[in-house]
C-alpha cells in the first residue's frame, strides 16, 4: 500500500519475470477495479509490469469489493477474489482454477 509513482514502481520491478502466479492486494488499473463513483483504483504501473515484463499466468488480488470475477487477457488470467461487500458481509463464492503442473 505505497503511494503511486516511483516508490511503488520500484516494488513491482522486483517481481521475478518467471512468476507464474502473482498475488497482490491491489488490482491493476482497469481490471476489476471500479468504485461506486466509476473511478478506477487499480495501479497502472502494476498493469504495465504485468503486461510488458512479468506476464504471469495468473494475477490474483482482492482490494476492490465491487468487482469480483475472472478475466483472461493477453495470456494472464486476472482474478479479483474478494468475497465480501463494502460492509464486509460474505457476498461472493470462491473462484477456483487449476494450474497445470510443470513437467
């Protein structure tokens, strides 16, 4: 939960490029990150690192309580696994997926 900009970008740049499953608290910008007022709360630096460098098979996050779901985009499956609403009441079913084992 760092401020957006150079400080958080340095953290994202530390993620190894051979990461298959990336788990963060916040979503990437524009993916399951919309608030009640229509603003997006995701991090554009995180999205940039995911799409251009890391390219994980899965990115799992949950900060935004309005946008539960799963989306495949450019080789990465994005999962907002948040299970509660804004009042922290259970709201959504778990999202399950199978990760093939490396041979």
